[in-house]
C-alpha cells in the first residue's frame, strides 16, 4: 500500500518528484483541510512560508510536517522517506 503524502498545492516540482519516487501524492490547500482529513496522510509537506499554517502543527495528531522552504525536491523526498521509516519502526 502506497503512503499518501499531502503536498501544498503551490509546490508542483516537489509533488512531481515525490510521484516519480513512487509516492501517492495529493496536492492540497492545507488551509481547507480538517484535522480528520489530515489524519489520512502519512506526511504533510508545506512551503514553510508560514511556520504554523492555520494551526496545522497543533491539529496534525502525530502526522509529520516537513517544511520545504530552501530544500530541493530530492532533499524533501529524502526527508519523507526518513519520516516513513521512523513511523514503521
């Protein structure tokens, strides 16, 4: 089963790279997601321009949040893999 990754819809290059790496990617507007919807994802990737977008860090209920600001798509993919490995152990 593929791990679902939510990527902020403004980051198409990162979303495309994660899909190329085999991840199931949903491009989303984080401000429109509820806490229950966020729980459907294994990892959230945000731009990082707002470090606490709409209180997301408070409502993720254990879902890792990766801030992509200043990182390449490859670096973000590496961080996603690390978070998923940690969750599996």
